[in-house]
C-alpha cells in the first residue's frame, strides 16, 4: 500500500509552493548580506550600528501637490527620516524594520544589523550622508547602504519624501520642485540637532546619494539648474513654480551648500526628459559618481552617459553594470512578499526592486564597495581609497599578473579589491574637469 500516488506528488508540490507564497510572514528579508565574492570594501565595518526615526517639519512651504494656476496654498512640510549612526561599542547587533512594498499596502519586515534607538558612540563626530529615494519609493529602499556606511563611520539619513512615497504618491510636480530642497532641509535639520546624536554628526563633511528622482534632486543640489523650458512642461508644477530650480536663478544659487563634498547618483532621471542641458550640468563643481545600468530604459543609458560627459566642471566617475536596467545597484533585495503578482498593481512588485540579469545582493555589494571608496576619499580624506577608483575602464580587460608569492607584478591591471575572476560585466570610467 502506498500513501501517495505518483500523480499526487506534483500537485502537492504546487500546493506547498502556493501556500508559501500566500503566507510569507516568516520571511526575514535580510538587507545586510555580503556575498563571498564581494569586492574588498563591500563588507560591513567594525562599528556597531544604531538607528532611529526622526521627523523634521519645514514650515510655510508651497503645497505644490494642491497648487493650481490660480492658487498656491502653504503648508508645513513634514519629512520622516531614518537615521543610521555609529553606536556605542557594546551595542548588540540586529534589528528589524516595518516597511511598505511598492503597492503601498503590503507591510513587510526587513532584517538588518542596526539596533533601534541604541546609544550613539561618543568617541568622534562622523561625516553625514543623505539618502534620497526614487518616485515612488521610501526611506528603506536603500537601507542596506545606510547600515553599511554607518558601520564604517558615517551618519546616514534616508528621507521619506512627501508626495513621493508608495502610500503618498501625488502630483509629479511636487517631486520636481521639492526634491533638492528636502535634501538641503534635512542636512540643515541634522546639523542643528542637539543631544547625543547631534554630537556625532559632522555636517561640514556631507555627501548626498540619490536614486532616480533622488538623483535628479542631487544634481540640482549640486548646481545643475533645470533648463528654462522645464517649468513649462505639461507635467511640471503649475505657475512655473519649478523656476525655483532653474538655471541662472537666485533661488538655485541659494540652494548650493559648501558643506557637501561629494554626490553619488544612481540612474538619475531628467536628462532624458529635457530637464538639463550641457550648460546646466557644467555648473557642477563637486566630485560626482554616477551608477548606471547599460539597459536602463527609464532614465535612458545614453542620457546618463550625457550627464557623465557634460558635467565638465568636476572630476566624475561612471560605474556601469552591463545589461542591467534602472534598478542597478540601488534598491534593497526584493522582499519575499514582492514575488507574487499584486492585485493592486497588476504586476509583481518584485520588478520594482530586482533586475532580470544581475543579482541584487551582488549589485548592492559592488555599489557599496565603490561608494565607500568614493566617500572615504572625499569626506574623510583617505587618499589610499583612490586606488579603488583608478581602474582599467572595461573590467574584462584587466589582467591578473601575480608573482609566486601572490603579489601583483608591473603587468597587473585587474580591478583593485576584486577577487580573481569576479570583475566581470562592469565598466568604470573617469573624466576630469575641463
């Protein structure tokens, strides 16, 4: 007698798989993974990490989402910010986050290393880094990078940009106008913070990291005013309110911030839609790193290369993931709950986080490696990191030439920090100021 027929086994497997997808409550959704083949600077640092949630309110702002051609109401613009920071040495690692998926409804648990509301370290003040998500997004979209950088001696603040989150997505014009001003406001708010957390923030050495529309905001904050035509675009803000960010204006000049020493933009949106030209982009004079996928069909890879070419006022780098799309390097690994098709969206939210060619953890590790080198060089003055940015442009053309002891010879040109055979599918290009 048998307990299970041959015909029953496939059905049982299908039923089990369906039940796992329908009940993903046990998913850990770890955001702190480092693969064994990750480059040298991808690993977490030696510092314990704390995390806290703060809210900053910018009073008397134009409510662009509700503005019309006849009215521009004011409101107090509140922003929720997740802040990661070096914690006291005896802080036990580990913690979770409750976050919403792309559908704006499904709540998921993310697991990382940061301890909620842990006591900050008291030994030093650390450079400040701002994280700015896409449209839509939320403050957890790059949480993996927030934790990673905090463990290496940075205070990292990720913003929930109002009118631009998964459950608060409104008029696109609000994002176009507010994004760089939100970034600047949060820098100012953290700089004014008192108490133990305020004591560990060195805002005189600040970096800004933006993904997609966060990258759009970062480039404006860096000095790239939008074109004179942009305020008239049909999906821009009414009453030409986008002129606040326009090239040649006093408001754009007032936005500039000498405390910011480095910008990182993942797939910055805007050049593809006519928001910048060569004149506007040439005004950037702060070190810049652009991260892109060569198959990006949202920001357009050819337009990302235009940004790289036209930011002639500074030294800039372009890291390219060959055949990756718009999600190259920035989003957290896709939570398990994002795999099924969403009834709300009509498609699987998985697509919002993942890439069809590259593994998310692999991309996150590579991005963390380069971002660490770039920020350590420009925010901490660690000149030893320059070697990680001085590379043969096409990774596959690097030559591994080691002597019998394993030391590199004069012919060695393999990418610094990458284990043998792992620097594949990547390009890293550098241009200096004209």
